[in-house]
C-alpha cells in the first residue's frame, strides 16, 4: 500500500503526463505555435512575433504532424491533394507551409493566387486575372535600427477582389521582382507572396532558383490566426528586467489580418 507521500507523487506524475498528452494533441490537430524569424511579411508580421496557426483550417496532410517525422495521413488516405478533411485557402489568407523544394522548412506568406488564376506584377502593382488589384498609398512604415536611425518605407493598402485588405511595403520602386511574367497557377497549387514585396523570396521566384514557386496543396500546414506574444529582441530570456521594455504589448492577442 502506498503512503500519502508516494500517492501524491504518482498523482503529480500522472497529471504531468496527461497535460503533456493534451498539449501534443492540441499542437498536432488544432493549434501550433510558430515564430517569425525574418522581415518578409512586414508590416503584418514582425521579427519576434509568436503566433498560433490553426492546423485544421485546410485539413491534414502528411506534413501536418512532424514531431517525430511520422506520417499520420498516408497518401493513400487523402484526396487528390494529399489531404483529409481538406479545405481550400481563400485569397488573402496568411498561411504556413512546407517549402516545396525540401518539404521540410516552414515558410509563411500570403495566398494571392488560387488554382487557375493568372498572376503578374507590373511596376510593383499586382495584376490578378488581367485586373489591377486596388492599391492605395497610406502612411509610411517606420522602424528604428540598432543605431537609433529611423527608416521610412512606402506602405500601401491592397484590397483583393474578395474584399480582403492588408498592408504591403515597397522599399524599392524598381525592385527585382516588381515586373514579372504572367504566372498561371496550376491545379492543386497556390501562389503566395510576402507583404514586404521587395524583401521576399516567394512564388514570384521559381523553386529551382531559390524561391518558393507554386505551393502544392499538400504542403499547407495551416492558417495564421493570432499573435500571442511579440518581442523586439532587446532582451535575452534570462534578462527578466528587460522584458517589459522589449515586449510589444500592443501586438499581443492581435488577429493576423
């Protein structure tokens, strides 16, 4: 017979194991946390943002559960897109996906083109199926570098045909990807771009040239939903006294637009 002290110990262990199991289930099938390591989605997402991605938004594929490299959705169980309970992204969704050229690296971009769409960029303006996407200049995006210098970047409000609105940045009015050929999005694929248009290797750049290229539906991991924490990087994890000044409190619990 266990004494009260031993009984309490095993109850604690059981509680911890149940909590870990619940966390794994939630991470696998509901929400997974991701952090933003680069500025390709400025000003929507900043370096140091931590966000939750809904895993169920588009169903599940073999890339949905990579904790131990297991495939919970063998190709034989999914539909033609390699997914079960499949759902389709809408134009304007901010999505996390596995980079097609290695099927391993997590990327985050905004879906611009659906299967069958024709996409082109002309002088920095987005052309969707032959029509210019509405684009309005708004106040500049400004940020301060490590030397205290303020940098201002032209910012626009872009509105897709379905009404989705989001901000984009234009660092260079003659950027290398400001003029492109017409891209025809293949069946079962998506075309995505970074909101920081001159600082994003996205679907405008072919996979074999170091970009993203078209994204297979199978590679979708989930939809970015909400920022749950944000830091400007000025505080290390052990520097507790710096956390208040390093935390971007205004971004916490803000929805990803």
